[in-house]
């Protein structure tokens, strides 16, 4: 049993979830309260991974991360970071691919908060930043937990995007979903079943814990959408 693909998968999912929370919180705040004419366009772009085939996203990421593109070239020449067929590339691709799974629950949670909650904080001299981190976010813990769990689980289950961006390099970019595909290709169903069952069991336990502790927020969130 080679545990490396599973370890790499959960490392990728953890890093992606942390990065998504940091990046998505200010974006979700803006989407929840902004009246800008650009809001529908930004919301559409954020939601695109929900409807686009992973291969479409993977293809355009492949072009963007290429050393021949301005982004890939700049990162490689200035920072020495190679995105294609590397773990940093997998992280960046996973962030883009799982973005709506973090943004939308936080946005919904913030939009549902009573306005007088933030107004009272402003009257007490709190800045918008302090109000967000010390008052608003603590009051949307179910939404935050939903975003974390959905982002983590979605990253664990990625296949098309990670295969196109990371390839199949053992110990470097070969995550569990790619390992399952490899085992099926060589008709090693026993090993494929082992990987699949571990991912299934862990995902089931995580979601069950959320449902038991979160009052069914996941169900209400998806029903609302």
C-alpha cells in the first residue's frame, strides 16, 4: 500500500482550504454588501467552476501556467516558481477550481446577518475590518464550517484539473484520484478499491460530523441555491 497519494491529497486539500478562506473572505464580504454594477459579472466568474467541465478549466489553466505565458514566465523568472507539473501549480489550480465552494457559503452567511449587528459595531467605533473579524464572522460559524468542508471535500475529489496541471508524477503531483485512475487502467481493482474506500470513509465521516454539529446548514444552503 502506497500512502503517498493519500498524504499528498490531504496536504493539497488542507493548503487549498486555508488559502481559500484567506482569499474568499474579503471577496465574499464585497459580494454580500456591494451595490456595484460589476457585482453580477464577478459573481458569474466566481461561479463558473460549478458549471464548466474540469477539462475546460484545466486547459485554460494549462495555457496560463505555461512558461510561454506572461504569468508562468514571470513567476518562473522572478520567483523561481514553476507552476506546470508541480505541487504549487496544483495548489493554485485547486484554489481557482474550488473558489465558489468557499465564497458562496460565506457570502450567504454575511448577507443573512441583521444589519443592526454591524451598525451597532460601527456606532461603537469599530472599523469595518474589526467588525468583520470580531463580530460578523463569529456569527456565521455554520456558514464558515460549510465553506471549509465543501472546499476540502471538493479538492479531495478533483481529477481532471489536477491531472492536466500536475500530471502524474509519483510523490509530487500524483494525488489519490489520479492513483485510482492508474490502478483501474492496469486492472488492479483491489488497490483502486482501497484508495476509493479510504476517500469515501473519510469524506463520509467529515460530512456526518458537520451535519450532526451544524444543524443541517449544508442542506439549507444547497436548497437555497
